[in-house]
């Protein structure tokens, strides 16, 4: 059977690239890339998460890393495809120390197939493969052995000794989805780990949120590593169901987890080559000595609570959205919610459902993305039942998503939100008529770019927008709270709103804030701002950095890592963070290429 043109083009390119790299011919290798090109590497070449954004940058990276990496065996994996003039092909490759997988997109340039985007990812370290499949443990120890211990006895010994007579190689502060996803991967790699969590049990960070909270991302996007949700799991899971799943996951994946434990402080001991991590557990102070420290405390820092004049004299209840008890406590009261993003809408909708008089105060514009349209237009191609039918599970979806360089990602999203505006014109028109301030991002690229750039400024509409549009949720926009009175709030336009409960749905600060208290302000400044791309859009100051700042990759503080993000990011990037940690602990040289400088302290 004759090979398809797409397969021929991809196979020819990979063979030429393999030959050029083997010959260490930088000119020939670089010539295979287009004038506009992007090579995103997830640690396989750079021991970093970084993107080369031009032929010159590609050449410079190869000049610095080629001899050490020694790549080989570039092979087409499956069938290549061609659409709209772009050939897309999966491939596998080897390096000196690892096996990799990637995705190539070719464009025609002057009659030649040239790389437009290239993704390379590390899959496993040679000789340090995950303990799965053919590498799994036998479990049963056949034969007759005196003093044999059962699995439960061995687990009990591990729990009793870890952190006391045996030190973990990695301590992860934060036992939410990010911390346990990483811990599960570390266990598969044979890395001794310990997760520190202040809550009483896994999942409590979800259980303690407001009653109506559900995931706004669909189930296909949210699986944890190794253990996908059952196929009858709801599309949008309630918070308590997620909490129970996380608790079960910790037990099933045999994660070493200290709940009800408070991290007090961390200090790196240069002479000993280890961290001193002081925690309080069961009223006892314990000092742990890991070689690597991971901060996994979520996608943001402390709650932002504005300092408003008169707030200290308010006679009602005032709290941040993270402490909102639910609508039952507000029955018969007048509630003012300051903010207009996800939490504000969720809280307002739940209050309206319980016949509570609620007013949303909108200070700045918000992007609204109706859930059904978002599912179909933005996520459905990679994360949906239809995607599964098309052969794209969440593993493949993650890599396709990762293969789009941040530099051009907005251009992929702009048409999505243009179509969303067209489909949802009626809702958007009624919202604007009600006075709601709408936006679609600085360049019209919508929700996900806002999330990457600033981590805020949007609402995935699961029903509350209609309540705002029809006036069921009262709205005061283009104003702020100027003054808090004993039983009311005065807005900047002079309006006075009666108020018994004041909810600050005002978001969170940078993850960097955790470092100030856990380690020191000096270390926090050395790491610099966390999150954002340097897009020079609101709340994401330049210069352009090309990747999320300080996430899942080496920071300017050796042996200190930051892990987090939504469920999708926690799942996907925990793979690459775990491999970086394993390589260092196994003594594999990991020279970091193009480590990001610090442009913003916090």
C-alpha cells in the first residue's frame, strides 16, 4: 500500500533531522525549521521548560546542548495527518539518558517541508523507569521466610519511620490535587516523599469551600495521574465528591501524607546539602531533612482582602469568598458581594436560589464564557466523549495542548471567542443592557489566555449570568466600595447599599507570597513572580518570557520547586517535575539551559 504524502513528508523530515543531529551539523538541523518556528521542550533537551522561538534560538540551543543530549532514533509514531496545509505527526526519540515523545507540525516553505512547531517531551529515564507494567513489583514473596512481614506491616513500618529515622528525599508542602499528583508519580519512580497538609484530611481544601461549588472544567480535562475518574463520573463534579476522590486517591496510590500538619519554616543548609523543614504534627515539632522541597499550595497565594475605610466598625459578617459558609447562613439578610469573577457569580447564584437579597459590585470588566459553548468550541476537540471516539484521550490531549507555543496560542483562541460572541450575542447583549462590563481579553483571546496571563478576570457561566442579565442578581458596576458603614456600604458613585453580610470575592495574591512566610522575603525575591507569561497585558507585566514563570521547572533557588495549577496542569506537568527530581536524586547531570531570569519580585 502506497504511503500517504503526510507520512512521507514527516518521515523524510525526521530522517533528515536525525542525520543532521547525529552529524552535529547545526546548519543542516536549523535549515529544517521555517523562518517562523517554535521548539517547545519539556526537559528532554534543556532540563527546563522553555521554548525556542526562532531559527537562531534553535541553533543556539543545539549548539549548547547537542553533545550532552546525544539524541537519536527519531521515528514516526502512528499515521501523520495533513489539514489546511499543515502536516502533523507524532514521533518518538531517544537521548543519552531518556526516551521521549513529541509532536511535529510542518508547513511548506518555498516548496520544502519545514518545521513550524516542534514539541519534545521526556517520557522516562533509562534505568529509572516507573514501577509499572513489566517493571511492577511482584507483591507476593513466594517461598518460606522466617520473620516475613505482610504488606500492611511494611506500610506501617514505612509510616512510623519516615520523617524520623528515615528522611524523605522530597518534601511537598501542600496536599491538594497538585501535591498528591506529584507524590503519586514520585512513588512510581521510587522516590521517597512526604506530603505536608494543614487540613485534617485529604480533600478538605475542597470540602471547606462554599456549598454550591462545582468544577467548572469538564471531567475529561480533570483526571489525576494513573487513576482516571470512572466513566459515569459527572461532567462537572461537586466539591465534596472531588474531596472524597482526593482522599481515596491518597490511600489507593499509597502516598506518604501527613495531614493536620503545619509547616512552620524552611531553611536550606548549604553545608549539609539539604533543607531543614520544621513542621508541627500532633502537637510535636518535627524537623525534616529532604534534599528537594516542593511548594504545592495551589494556583495562587493568600486571599486578597481589601482594606476598606470603616470595615472595622461593620456590625454584620464580612469574609473572603474562600471562607463563605454557604447561603443558609445568609437567609433573611442583605448581602453585598464585591467582585464579578467565578466565585462571585457562584456565591450570588446560590444566594438567589435561597431567596437572599444579593447585590454584585463589579469594579472592572469580566470575561463571560458560557459553559456549553466553551465545552464545544474550546475544549471539545481534546477533552470530551467525542474526542475519545476520535482516539484522543487525556494523555494525547495534554500533549496536543502543550504543543502550541504560548507565543502564538492567542491566535488559536481568538477565532474561538469570536464564534462564542456570535453564538451568545443575545446573552451578551442583555448583560450589557443590565450594565455588566464585558471583555474578551486584551486581544480577544478569551478565557484560557486570561488564566495563563493573570489567573483571573473571567467566569465560566453555569447559570448565574442569566440571573445578572434579568436583574435577579442585583448589579452595581463601574464602582467600588468607598466606605463601609455599620449596616451598609457606600459606593464610589454615592449609592448606599444596606448590607448585613459583605463577601470579598476579590481573588488571591501570587504563589510567591507563600515563600515569604515559609522561607524568607529574600528567597521569595530571589525566585521572583510566579505565574504569567510576560505578555504585557493587564496584570501580566513584560518582558515576554515564553513560559509560565517559575512553574514546574528550576527556579533561581536551587532545590526549590513550585508546583500547582488546575487539575489538568497538575496532572500533566507533575510528570516533568517528577522526572527532574528523580534525575537529580539519581545523580544524573541536569545542566539547565536558558534558565529564566527574574524580572518581577512579587
